[in-house]
């Protein structure tokens, strides 16, 4: 089960690309099909680049530590990238 959770974005992208390819290419290849598949792949890769987990910076940690205890409410959310 952990392998599915670990690579869920990859599995979803392959599934979406496969379904799109199936419906576009079932009647043969046309140049517009290639363009559509290229756009779908670009959107999937772009989505991964935007949504992928990233490591926090030291500046962010210092800023957070400076905010805690200053009399303001601080919502702290910790998430594991995996």
C-alpha cells in the first residue's frame, strides 16, 4: 500500500495519459492528436513541478520561530512529503 501512496502522482499521470491516448488514437493517428497528447503531457509535468513536495528553507524556519510567542496566533501545519 505504501508503494501506491508513494507514487500516486506518477500512477495517476500514467493512467490519465493512457486513457487520453486510447480515446485519441483508437481511430488512427492525426497530427492534432499528437498536439493534444503533447499538451496533456505538458500539463501533467507542469502540475507535478508545481505540486511536488519541497524541502523548507532555513529562512522559513527562522521566521516561524520569530513569530511564535509574539502574542499572535500561529497556525503550524507539518506535512511529510511522503
